[in-house]
C-alpha cells in the first residue's frame, strides 16, 4: 500500500520508510522524487526479496534518493526498523518543498 499511496499522492510526503512493500512499474515513475528508506527481510514469504532489490535498482538508475536495508534471516515482521534512531533521524531530516 505504501508505494501505491505515494504514487497517487506524489507531492504530499517529504519521505517514506517502507516495510515489505509491493510495487508496479507505474509506481516507479511516480515515486522517484520521494526520498525512500526501504526495509526488507530476505526470507519474506509475502514479498520476495528479489522484487524489492529490482525496485531499488530501478530507482537508483533514475537517481532517486533511496536507502535500502535488507535484514538477513528475517521474514515479513520488520517492526524493528521503526525502533532504529537512525530511521527517525533520517525521517525528520527530510523536507517537502511546497509548490
């Protein structure tokens, strides 16, 4: 849902931290301007890690501001990402430029 939401409202958010998300090719075009920190477990049975790596690669090719953290031996439960002080510091450092 996060990528879809960002895709529908591309000028609304300063940034997004996404846990285990699914995306489409159309989303890539629309979310490229939003700074992202993407988190993925390499053993996630719902969202295969290869798909997320592909998204990160496509975003980087478009010079998007994207960070990627992949947790080894981890499935779908990535709540620990939100307990990281680095994530919160990064999130609150982002600024949305008003049009």
